[in-house]
C-alpha cells in the first residue's frame, strides 16, 4: 500500500491546528520479541490507568487513539521507540491529510468512511501495518494509512451522485423566448428569419372555467440549416437505420397512433459526426441550454400516408425519474426537406399550423413559464399525414435536469474501485472572455439586474516591468438574490453554526478552528459556516444556484459548497486571492484550482465592509441582494493565477455584514461527478455502514497477536 504525499508546490507553510490539551502521564513497560522475517512488537498487558488516549482534533477522522508507548528490538537488539512526539506528529499528519485530500474533496459517503475505526490505528500504521495488512488496514484505518482518495477499502464503499440542478426556474422560459426573438432580429440580415406564431402577448387561451390566460410561445426560424447540413442529417438517419415506430394509445382500440419511422443520433456514434455536432451546438447556443440537458437527436422519416396523431412531448415519468432526469421542457424540430403536400405540424388548441420548409426550425415549450414542472396542455401537437412526397425531420428535446450524467444514485463497489481519468476543464483558453462577454451583451441582465461592468481587459491596462497586462473582468448584478432568499441564507448560516475564522500570516487556512491570536496579526477575522448537503437541498438555496448556473453556464459539478460569512464591527479580510497556491500537483490535476468567484451580499452595511481590489483601485459597497463576480485566473491560461484579482474585505465600521462565497473549479469538483469506477467484473452492492463487525473483531485479535 502506498501513502499519498501531501507536499505542496511553492513555499511550504505549516498547518495551523488547534490541538486539544491533554495531561500525559505514566510509563508503560513493554516486552520485545522478534520475528524471523520482520521486526515486530508485542505489548504486555497494560495498566488501563496509564493508557494514553488522544482524541483527534477533527472528530470525523476517527475514534480516540490509544498512544501507549511501544518498544521493540530486532535480533540485533536495536531498540525502536515510538515516542509521544512521533505518534503526535503522525496524528497531525493524518488530520492534515483529511483536511487537504478528503474533506470537501470526496463524496459525503467517502468522507464518512474515511476514518480510523480502531483505537490502535496510529500505532499499527507506525509499525508498518498499512503495508503488511493492507486489506484489513484499508477498511479499518483508512485515514491514518492515507488511502481514502487512492486505494479504497476491501468492502463496499459508495458515493452519492446528487440530483442535477434545474435549468429553468419560474420565468426563465419566457425570458429565453424573448431573448431569441430579439437576438435574431438584431442580426439585421437574412441569415435567419424569425416568426412568432404564438406568444403570451399575442395569444389568449380560454380555459374550461371560462377564464382567459396567456398562450404559449411558438417560434419558427427559417434558414436555420443549410443545404449541406440537411443532406448530411438525412444521410445519417439512413445510416443509423429508420425503424417503424408504432404507438398504441390505450383508449384507441386497434388503431395505430404513430406510423412514421425514426432512428437515433446517439452521442457516441452519429452525434460525433462534424455536421451533427455543428447543428446541435447551434441549438445549444440559441437556447443557452447546455448539452447535458438534451436527449440524443431523433431522426424522422414519413412516407405518404404516415402521420403522428395528437400527442404531447411531456413524458409520463414517476416521481423518482422526474427528480433525477427532469421532464421534457422544450422541443426544437428541424425540417430537413420540403414536402409536396401534407406533413404539416398542427397545434389544435392554438389553431396554429406550420408547413414543412427545408432548413426551418420550429420551437415550442412543453411546460408553463410559472412552473417548469407543470405540463402546458396547449402545446399538444400532431404531424399531419403526408399526402404527396416524403418528409424528413429531426427532434431535439431538452430536459429540466441534466440527463447525460448519472445523478441521484448511490454507486457502490463490492471490491476495489479505481480512479477515473481527470474530468474536463470548465474553461479552455479564451473561454473566460467569452463567458463575461456573453453575460454583459445579454440585455436581460442589464435591464433585470442593473448589470455594471467595473473592469474589463479593454478598460484596464496594468503597466509594470516594461509590460502591459490586460486587467481582469469584474461585474456586479443588483437584486440577483431575492429578499426571501437572502433571509433564508442568513438563517441557514446561523443554523449551520458560524465559527470564528482567523488566518495568520504565512499560515495555511483553517476555516473551522478558533484562534486566540490578536486581530492585529490576523489576515482574516470573520465568522464562517458551510452550506452542507441539507442546506444545499433547501429549495431557496437551489433557486439561487440554478440562477448562478444559468448565468455562468457552468455545470453544478464544478462548484464547491457555499461558504456563508458574518462580519461584525471591526472584522475584515486582508488582501488575498481565491486561487489556492498551495495545492499539490496531484490535487490540482484532479480537481483544478478556483477559477471564478461570486460573492453574494446578504445585507446592507451602515458603514464599511466594502470589497476592495487594490491593484485595480476598485471598491464595491455592500448592497443586499447584489452579486459581485470576478475570475481568479488568466483568460489565455485558466490554470494560472491572475494576481490583479487580489481583493480584500474592509473592516465593518458600523452594522453587520452577511455574505456568501460561491467558487467554481477548473475541473469537476462536487459529488455530482463520478471520480471512481468499479473494477472490471465488480458488482454494485449496498452501502457499507462503517461499523466494525464481529468478523473484524476477530481479525483485530489476530492482528494484535501478530504484532
């Protein structure tokens, strides 16, 4: 078994730890024996009153350790003395490993089982037990053996894949359609032509109760595809093989409901075709819905006499499937040829009929704007019978939740799991500029959130060392967090428990332990708490994160859990960067560094508490509901820190400042991404409960006898 190195790149800095104070007393005598193969140690019976019990400072690491002194000799009578200092150093090393490689890195289930379940783990580790009895030690002493993030215990270990975020919140559907209409019209040329066939502004629906409600959106965009793209998509459908698709409705006895043929352009096959990828990316860009939320493209073929009667794209899913995958929320239908007669798409509730036209895209929602979980029955539709000619088309459906990753499941392996390849980078060179340019050019953010551009590469030039460096992006959006959400986040911070966070100069961060050092020497003095899983599952917190994901176009897997902050009068955070300069190479390759920061202001402050960017001479005042956004890295190299993004939180002079940090990583970070996979032939099993059972106790007895 190999131990994971915890060395850092750059300057090494000692970890600040608050160690519990214990009275060490007594002396334990031990007899020494020798083995023919290796030096081993056997303890004589120990007086219970003289046993030295040392609890871990981080209780999650495991049970209190029995640090009774152990002496030993080899055949040459060499004396091996594990002093208290040696064992204490090993405990600190284990705690450091837990902080840097386990907590906030592995899944909740993995963190829960990364423990020392036996009181002698530290001693056994020093005696070479991790190398000698790897299966037993992996299971019962994973923390002190430092194998939680590399080699996994022999029994089943699990990790949880949380449900993905909703791509739409109430109101997002309407905003998307209005943006598309405006965006196509602003092109000012004939490349694409948009026509609104139905909208909440132009269509009124009379309900069964006699009430009037606004109608749904239906758009057509002509010239969305070119001739070469249509010909290739038709060819791909033929290559995949059109199959007869007959759907029987339970209430339509012995009558075919759907008689067309279809094939699927699967992501790992047809979907890799350059033309298919180009068309799909155009749809993703148009809708601003990431690929992870789209199903595989369905290719359609109608011969004369074929049709698809009135139906809805919204699926009949059970509650579990709805929570994990989400239902269909949006349809983009592509017409790949002209039809001589027939083949129209009709929306009977709206009296809307769309004639097939090559290159045309037809777009409509399956849900209502006020509730993306609720079906909009007004968008029932049918494909009329083809009378003369043939009809080729393609469906692209979007779901409310990401379906291209496995979410909402417990993945357990019976035996060993291995580390999967490092996840994809969230940003390639140039993507940072593209992200900010997309946000500032979207009129929705300007009108809805009073977007302000405070710094940009074009507006700020840093001159130093005979070089000119473009400045970083810094933007703010006001009222991004609603008053109700603000109140809930402040409440959750109190419920999670604020802890004093003091960071000393030339030390590593420790967000959980108190420190009695004077504030004059501290770099950071606010109170912090972390939004753990139960907090992240809160409906209002989910709303905030969905809005953030929609704004940034980041997947949830790249974000850390939210950090909640409270600054009282006099508290501050001196100049720092969110980029972690102390990550070792292995961790940075696997998880990436922080690349983007969002700070949510959860209160107004009577005086003080501003966020200062000293290199930019830029200062942002706290305002309830405001979000401040900036990158930590360079546009041309997202793995490199941008030193101009250094910032600080000025002392609060009067009042209290509440806030929240949301950080995004370069690589998939959260448990929504699988980092491990079962070995070939391994089975999926139930989760191991982490309890040392009777069989383990027998193994312990034999293990101690051997030592």
